[in-house]
């Protein structure tokens, strides 16, 4: 039984190969090398036109991602350096008068001292 199935499969395969070979011969007779060259030239021309149209306007050269990353890091570094060189600003405080600076601090100057009563 296995032998019959194998023989049938082989016969079907050979028939398919014969049909394919005949079809290829018919196609080759219908084509000549000049037609193939002409068709390939037309395809290449259309491909070149498509590539030209698909290139964004103003695009200069192809940029590598590594180059773009390096340039970004350079700009970020320059920006950080500029920020670090800026003078430090502090919150505005009311300046003390000269008399306040020279006056000694005592409890008399500080006013009454209030101590909250504890719960005993």
C-alpha cells in the first residue's frame, strides 16, 4: 500500500514538473532579451523617480543616529555649562540697618519671654 502511494506521489510530481517545464518554454519563446532589458530599464527609471520624490525637501545628507546623539549631548553639555556659569540668585531679604548690626542682643532688646504653662 505504501509503495502505491509513493508511486502515485512521484507520478504527480513528475507531471507537475513537466507542466512547469512546458510553461517555462512557452514563456521563453514569448520573451526576448531586448524586451527584458527594456522592461528592467523602465522599472529602474520608475524606482529612481520614486526615490527622488520620497526624499524630503531640504534633506541634505544621511545622518547617522550616533552622530545625532553626539551632537545632542554636545548641545546639552553647552547648555548645562552656561547654566552653571550663571550667578546664583538668592531670595530677597530686607537688609539690616547698621544700628541693628552693631546693637548687642540681650533679653532686654528681645522683649518679654513667653513660656507656655505645662499640664501638671
